[in-house]
């Protein structure tokens, strides 16, 4: 059975401010909550242990590369980012160049940072619908600063690659995926992901 996130529509008179939404997420830490560009709450079911392991593996590989490279920092799925559309998203793994991150104030870094990562990864669990994740990736592509995104579809062993101004590329059952010119030298080993 495929699942989709629960989308909760909020009447215009009850829209949350950024501070309200941040506080709402803090008091509901057990939920995976995002807010889309329409102000709707998107509540995602928790992932299973296997998917959590795969997310950790993706983040781990990215973190190791980032520590060696030194030009940016990585973020786990618990980090939230406020996009220019008003959406607040939490990619499964992400990376931001230091020169962009350092433009934010200390206060901005403590909340949902008002910045889109340069690189984002979304992982599709076997039970989730693909369409909401594809829509989310297209939303990232519209953002200033976004350079590269991977949507990893474990169910079909495919990786969709998103680059600004280019058609989406789909790789069938790759053994590795390269970070291209955005993440020079970063190669994700897919054997631990599939």
C-alpha cells in the first residue's frame, strides 16, 4: 500500500507566522512536519527502520566528503529551511556552501534557516508515492542558490537528477552517483542505498 503525506489546510485567518510554525514543530518533535508554499501543513508518516538506515547512510557519505572538502556544511533530515516561496522544507540530506551559510545571522541559523541548500537529497521509501517528492524537487529547482538535487527512488532503483535550467535526468540502477561540478569529488555509493 502506498502512502502520502497528510496535508492539513489552514484557513487564511489562522495562518501561522514563521515563529508559530517553528514553535508548533518544536512541541511536536515526534512528527515530520513541513509547510508547503500554500501555507498547508504537510505531515509525513515516520519512516521504517530500513529507510532510516538508508537516510543515515546517504547523510554519512555526504558528511565524510564535506568534512574532507571543507567548502560547505551538511544537514540531516531534522534541519528545516525556509524557501523564498514561504515553504519550509526538510530534505533527507543537504549541503550548503560556507560562503552562503555565513551570510545568515546567528538567530537565523537557530531556526528554519531562510536559505535553500545548494544540494538536496530526497529518498523515496518503498511505501511512499513518488509524485509528492517530484513536486518537492521541482519546488527546490525554483529557489535561488539551488544547484543540484537527487531524488532516490529505492522502489524502482532509479535516481532522478535535478539541475536548474535543465531537464530532469533519470539513472536506472546506478552503482554510484556523482556530485558533478557542484560537489567535486563526491560520489555516492548506491550499494548501501538500494
